[in-house]
C-alpha cells in the first residue's frame, strides 16, 4: 500500500517523515494488562528468547528495532505469525526465534506486550 508512495520520495523527504513521526507521542491504546500468571509465563519466555537484547528493557525499541510495548495484540499476533511462516523475511533470526518458541509462550508474550 505504501510502497508506490514511498518509492516516489526522495531520501530527504523520507528522513523528514521519519523525524516527524518519531517525535509524535506513543498512542495509549488502553489495552488490558496481562493477568499475573500470563505475565509470569511471558517474562520467563522473554528471558529465554532474549527479546530485551534488541527491543530493550522496556520493549520500546530504539528506532532501528521496533517498539513492542503497547502494540495492539492483533498486530503482535500477525507479525509473530508472519515471522514463523517466514512470510516476513526481513529478519531470518526473528523467524528462527519465533519458531523455537511454543505457541503458548508466544500467546503469553503477545498478551503481556500488548498490555504494557
């Protein structure tokens, strides 16, 4: 959808757009926090997978790595599914990590991150 528009932009325009949107406040989606048992499972799984190594301690990302905290659960489910199926091929390491993680652990991670 955005590809034809983005292809027509000059690099300076892309940088200006990136700067503009990166300075916008993160929207509060007011999603429910994960129940304690789900959060515990998620934190154990996150420790095993090593999410904070790239996405940082608060899952906020850093501009080159996407933010995970507070994303909609639907988006997280879709993205993780696309990494598992390798439909999303921009980061093979993520595909490997997602495929090495159980469905139940991924569901806990999705619920936990959406509620942060």
